[in-house]
């Protein structure tokens, strides 16, 4: 249990309304199916999932607290300890590593002055090492909050984090000249394709 | 019904049977860890892999339903390799501490590693270690040994109905744990130890005191509650080390309540191992001759009507018979086996039996529980009720103290007036009972052990008749006893004879000096202070309340130390077996009475257990057949009259301490400390509670 464990948890009215929407998606008596979205809502509200939140959700869904605990501990994306305002998750899985994630990690540690699993003293950043986030085609990448920052270099990693430090909102997605997952510098195949009426 | 071939042998089984079960029908052994007959199928250990023709990969036979024309192979090289692979993975993180593990010698993993594993390990990396969890005073954990079969999680959730265990984390980091710092508070928690296929959950009170192969195993019957669960007593030398359940589908399936399992350390404490006679206000050790002589001397010249006998809750039928005959020879009709004052009469057998039978619960579809908390009074029976409830279409209601019964029920109130309302047909639950094809009423001792108990009994009979609870081929009228000796006592009519006194009368008479000599046969729940100046002869196994009050103490044998007959709450006659010998000079209780009868010059007419049992069978022919239940005929019983406006009270205050053995048990005392009165129910709130 975390030292910052709050005694109680309650959804704010907005989140409660959302939670009820999720519960309503499932047939009566199957409200337990909403446990994952509700844990996510709790995390969005508080930044992390506390023991109190687990118990509140268990009560809400008529489940044993241990059942909610099982779900919350199974998925790594639920934070069971408080995290900073910006949760920086750097992928170090194979594709990213082959594309230089070690440099990204070093740049992030340098920019934030913390190691993996630590939070900056001002409480703004938490740095985590994560497994594949499914953006291998844009490796190396990191996730901050809900956004992916892809095709990183040491410089662009530093730039993104510095921008966040200044309170700006850096542009998510590829940090180089590239549209989504298209080739750098524009398309290299099907360049002559013109769309028109089908020919017989 | 699908027909399939397993290892070249054809078998036809019910649709929905799994391959593993079909193989069992043929006697083909398939190794398994997570699969258990009485738990939901998990399919996570992968040990039961078999090959099925036309399936590309080996399949988990425990989770694969049979199909028409399936061809299953369990002995091919592929299967052998698959099992070996699974075993190798299981052993990656399993410590090699079998020599110091309590499960060693009776460990599924050990056995199956021998049978299906490889002969060496290819693993050179570090093994994972897991922090041990606190499961309370009954279960010792070694979580590093856990192979994550999740049997314990499924048992506590499904059978016990106390969802306190879970598997947190994932993959290699998965751990079985209780919810944040809670111990396992279920009254059936001991079964987790049996279910655990490895040594992750072991018997804490007995830890490190035995090796499985040193123990002498005796099949016997439990007497800690009125169910008569089948048990196996494991003893080393003359010491009972542990008690385990045996399979008896009619009673306990394969479960056992924690009191029955763990109170066995009470068999070693507070024991009466020699005779005592009170001289100058103190109990002085004496020989058998002196002790029996002292009783005979005191009885000399005392009229029969001034002598009385009270039987305790664990007194066997042999002793009851001998005591009854002895009292008859003394000319006394003052005898009673209903220490708690339950208003049950010996006449109509159906009036005091659990007529539906325990297995019969599974057929029932509605139940009204009156003045009982089956979870505390008969934990294993409660598990059966829960099993029935889980199957669906089961309506339950409770009249009595509010309780957490681990299955959904409607609480109708705790006043006898509610029962009267239902009986009069003015309550909605009357309609439920009436409308149900197989309705049940369970009447607890909390409803009967009170002034107006006879009226409550009469009311319940009226309700049973009015609501069609008793009809051709179905008797849904049930009395749930808490004492192992009660039904036997009633069957032997160990109740006041013509003009005789009952327990209250005996105590009252003793206080007034009208009763001079009181025999307590293991009876410790009588109001000892009320016995006044009476000369008390205590015959029993433990130095409990009775022995403290006694003028003569005669040491008897506990249920593990004799072959004795008990009748369970269903009316099933069963016999315990001698596992160890009584301590010191203690003797089987009926033999003590036989010897006393000689000293009194009125010898009882039997010298051997067989003669005594013949005598029992002449007193009541039910004693002629063991291990069977015969339906009892319905009749008129109970009393007319108003019921008092006093709420029903719990029959048992503390689940962990109900009798001299459990009161002497250190383990049970620890449980009381850890869990309070048990079952998370009937906690009497004090003024400081919110």
C-alpha cells in the first residue's frame, strides 16, 4: 500500500455520470463487466488507483474487493501508486530498442533528472519503462498521458519534455517529417496512382 | 450420449462430461493440479494435456467436453513430452525443499514429478521467491511453493462463499493473496490445506510436528457438531496429530469445518487421566476402586427419585444406554440428554430429525430457517445450502438473529410472531413454501431451547402440514442439532421417565436438596452453581466446568479414543473408531458405568460392546443398521399455545468454542481471538460501535 493512500474515494459528479454510462452498457446483473472502465475513470480522476478507489468500485459493482484488486494488479496501465502530472512511459521493447530507445531513455532521464520509477520533486513528471505499446512502426516512442510521441531522437525527446515543463502542449505523433506511419519524406510507392473512374 | 475412444477403449458418457472425467470412468489416470471434482474448472495448470485426433495441438482434458467419435490418446510420446514440459515449467520456480516441507510424502507435485517429470532440471537461473501471506492462525503459507492452480481461490469463493482470496499480478509476478491484510475468516478454511496440491498452504497448528508417513490413519466420525462428518484421524503414538475429512457424499462431501479439524489439540489439554474424589473441599487423586467406592457409599440408602443423570453433547449411545439402565436399576427416572433445555420429545422420531437429509437439500427449492444460523451450527451443511443456492431457483428466508449465511436469503425478523404469521398463512413466505414443489423448514436449537420451545415446535409442525412441506415421498421438516449426542439420546429415550425431572428440574431439585446425587456424563453446559449441595459425579474426558464442580471425577474417553455410536442430525447411526488410547487411567465411559454397577451390586446385563449394542438395538431398532437413514414416520408432536414475544437467540455464541474439547484447544482460542465468534455474523455490537 502506498503511503499516500487516501482514506476515502468518491467519483466526482462528472465521472460518476460517465461511470453510470459504462455500467448501463451491460445487461442488468452483469454490472461487474464495467470494472475496467471504472478503474480507468478512477485513474483519470485521481491520476492513480488507490485502495480506497478499489473498494469504492467494488461496492459500486457489487463485487468482492479482492476481485477488483485482481483486475487492477493484472493490468500494468493501472497505476497503483501516485504518478506525476505527466506520466512519461518510454518503450524499451525490441523494435524501439533496435531503433535507439536507449538514447531516448538517457535523454529523458537527463531532461527530468530522475530514474525509472521515480517522480520529480515538483510532482510533475514520473518516468516509467514500459513494454511494447504497439507503435513499432514509429519506433522509438514514448507515451505521455494519452498521447504517443513517436520517431524520437535524443533531441526531440528533450524538446518534448522541456515543452511540457514550460507548460506547453507539444504536438503528439511523429516528431520528424512524416505523416503518421507513411515513409519519411513522402510516399515512395503508388506515387503515380490517380483516382478516377474504373477502366474496363 | 456421446461415445468416444480413449486409449483404444470405447466409453459412452453423458454429454457435457469432460475428457478427463470420461478417462476416470475407464480408470485411466490423467495427472492434474488445478482440476478438482467439486470446484469450477480453471484449466490453468496444463498438466492434463492429452492428444485428440484431428486436433492440431494437445488439449487440456479437464476443460474439453467430450464429443461424438472423439479419439483420445493419453500415452503417446507427444502427451508424455507435453506433460514433461509442463512439469518442467512448474518446477522452475518451485523450491526443492521437500525434505522440510510438511506436504512432503503426500504432495501431488512430488508424486507427479516422479511419475511424469524429467529426471533432471535444465534450469540454472534464479528461482522466484514470494513473500508469505498471513492467512490467520490455522493456515501456514509458503507462497514460494505455490504453483498457482487457484484451487484455494475457487474454493473460498464458490464453496465457502467468502471471497477473500485472489490472484494479484500477472505472469511470473502472480501471487495468491488475501485482500489487504485480512486473514481467511471462513469457518471452512481448513479445507484449503487439503485442496492445495503442494505445500503452499499447510496446517499451522501441526506444522513441523509430523511426517505424513509416520501417522497411523483411522477412519472415524466427527462429534464436534451434529453432522457426523466422516473424518480420518491421523495419530502418531498416542497423540492425535491432525484430523482430515473423508469423502462421504451423503454428509460432508469432502469438506470439514474448522472446529472439527483443528480442535484436536484440545484432546491433549485439560484431560482427566485419573480419578479424583473431593476431600476437604479439594479434589484428591484416588484409585478407581476408591472412586467407585465413594460413589457407591454416597448412593447407599438414597432413594431413586433423589438421583439424577444429565448427558452431555458428545456422549456416545453406549454410555447413554448404560447410564439409562443404571438409572433404571437405581429406580430413578430423572435423566435428560437435552442440556440446553431444547423442547424436543423422544416419541415421534420425525420431530427431531433432519428429515430431508443433508444430501436432500440439493433437491429442495425453498427453505425457511427458524432460529438457526447453520453457518455456525453446522458449517458443512451450510456449504450444502449454499451449493443449492448457487445452482439457482432456490428461495431462502431466515427467522432468527440476523446472520451472514454466505448465501442470499431474506431476513424476515427474529420474533416468533413472524413464524406464527407464516404458519397462519398471512405472510408472503407461506406462499413461497406452498408453491415450492420441494420446500424445507430448518428448525434450529435457538428456536427450541426456550420456554415456549414446544409451542414453537408445534407451530413449525402446523406450518409444515399447512404448506405441504411434508407429503408423500418428501419430508421437508428438519431439526438442526448442534450436539452430536442429541439424536442418539432421543432415540434411546434418554429423557425424564414417568414423573422424572428434566435438566431444569434436576438443577432446581439439587438446589432445593431434593436431588442428592447428580451424574454428569460429559455435561459441562449445565448451570453448575445451581446444583447446590448435591453430590456430583462427573464422568467425562476434560477438566471443564463439570469436573470443577464434581465431588467424584471419573476419567472417560474422548471420541478419538473409543469405538462408539453416534446418531447424526439426520438420524444416521455411525460409529467412531479408536485411534489412540485414552490417557492415563481413563476408560471408555460405558465400561466405567458397567464397573460402577458391579460396585453398587446391580450389575448391568452386558459385558462386551456387542452385548451392549444388542441392548441398544432392542431399545430402538434404528441402532441395528449403521450408516443408513430410514425415513421417519410423521406424527403429532409439539404443543399448542401461544409463543412468547421474545426474539430467537443464537444457539451458539462462539463457533470456535462449543464443547469441552474445543474449549481446551489452544488453536480454537487463537481463532476466537483472531476472528471473534466466527463467521462474520452475530457480532454483538457494543456501545462503542458507531
